[in-house]
C-alpha cells in the first residue's frame, strides 16, 4: 500500500526533513510463461530518421509510386506503436545512460548515471565514490539470476558505452568504461559474467587494461574464454560459426565500430569524416551480429533477453554526417528483420520484439533554448 516516508538530514546549520508518500507493491517472482525478449534500440532515432531511411531504402527500383511504397521498413511492419517520455530525473533533455536505465530497471535516474541513485559522496575524486551508489538490479541480471534466462548485448558502439552498459553496469558516471567491463565479467547481483553474448566494440576496455587506466592488468577476454566463451575477432570468424556456441564474445574494434557507410566502402560526401579503423578492417554488420547472437542465446531452448543497438545513428548525428546516419538506420532495420524472422520461424518460442529510440534530445534542447530566448525578449 501507500506508506508515509520521512527523510532527515543534519549538519552544523541544523536539521531538515522531507516527507513523501511512497506506493509499495507486492513483487511477484514467478513468471507464468517465460517469453524471450529482443529489444532493438536505434540510438536517437526519431520518426524523421525512419522516414528518410524508408525513402532511400524502399524507393529504389521504382518501389515508391503514387505516394505508396511496395515494401515498408521492418520497423514499419510492427503491429503496435506508441510514444514514451524519456525525461531524466533532473533534466528535460535526457542522455543515453538515463534512458537506458529506465528500460533496464524501471527507474529514472540523473543524466550520466547507470542503474544507480545519486548519493552524498559523488563529488569526491577518484572512481570508488562513483561506483558505490545505491543500485537497482537490471532486468537482464534479474531474469538470469532467478529465471534461468540467457542474456546478451549487441551494439555497433563500444559495448561499455551507455546503452549496452545499462544492461549490466552500475555507475553514477557512464564514462567509467573499464570498471563497467569488469562488472560485466565479475557480476554485481550475480556471481560471474552477466551476459552469455557480448558483440560490439570496446576491445580496449577488456584487454588493454593497466594499473593506470583500470586499476588492474586483467585480460577480461581471456578470462571469459577460460569460462567457456567462444572468442571471435572479425566478420569472417563470426560468419564461419555454422554451429552456435554456448557463449560468445566478439569485440571487433578498440572503440566504436566502423559505421555501415564506411564498411560498404562508399565515398563520403564532402564535409563528412570516415570512421574506418585500419587496424580492424574486417568488421561485421549489425544484422550479422544479431543473427548469431539469437542463434547462440536460443540454443538449448532456454528463454533469453537480448538488446541490439544501432549506435551510430546517434553518433553520426552528432557530427551532422547525414550519409553515415542514414545508412546506419538502414543497417539497424536489417537487424530488426533478423529478429522478426527468427520469431516468426519459432512460434512456439514466445518472443516479445520491441523497437525504440532512447533520446530525441536535440529537438527538445533547441525548443528549450528557443523558449528561453523568447522569455528574455518579453522582458
């Protein structure tokens, strides 16, 4: 029921208190039907991005005639659609850490935080005060710990970046990526690795660790391999997996992965910058990673929960690189197709497929800035 709660704080200036009524609901730990869940996140992908992706991908070959498309995007074919507010706890314009926390745990937090509440020592220097905040368990951890789910993350960004990090990391500061990588391997609410599948970038956070940059010299990739994970390092090795492994680790770049436009070898328009990493020339596409992740997680018949992120829809938008952004929307939609294809082919394995963006911040930010300017003009 609803319970009155009082918080008190004292210092040299005196004592203050605050009262708030909090609703407490019974938490049911039994799940009647264990459905698998595939969550697709197009980072910062608003409706306009979908429109442009549709125009480019589906108007070729005279596929757009008389105002109608012969074929829609995979995300256009979903049976239901809706809108959700993604405000941060302390800000109108959210970031990817706060929004990912919301879907991973059901709680809001401040911008930059991953699955934790602020506390009274966040201002202190060093990493330790950024990692000791009150935590709330993610759905990935909870389903694995209590219900035997297999878990996975796939991203074209660093897997320790905010969106994938929120499925298994806990920090008031999203930038502590090497600490988040350690949490992936050691676990927080569970003892041991949080995920059965990890595919994306951030190789350096796992095997480029020093006392100076991480506080340890562990090779987390080797530790996962010793724990039974199959390691792959490039696209060729990924696509050569004809038999799904039990667990899978694939980190294809030191940082973020090369974006689709550059992986395809296209020439960038004037003003856009290539993301090609010469040290990692053979990187897979998001749909290929998604297909192998699902094959691995679904092996053996256990339910699974998987997050797939098209990360550079956002990252290329930061640079106003339209070609890079657009082709990542198309790549993301192809990955959605792999998820929908698997769910359709396995109707007895009940699967909930969700597609969403996380932030549409620039439009909101611009609106706030314009409103502020208008208010000044009225004075």
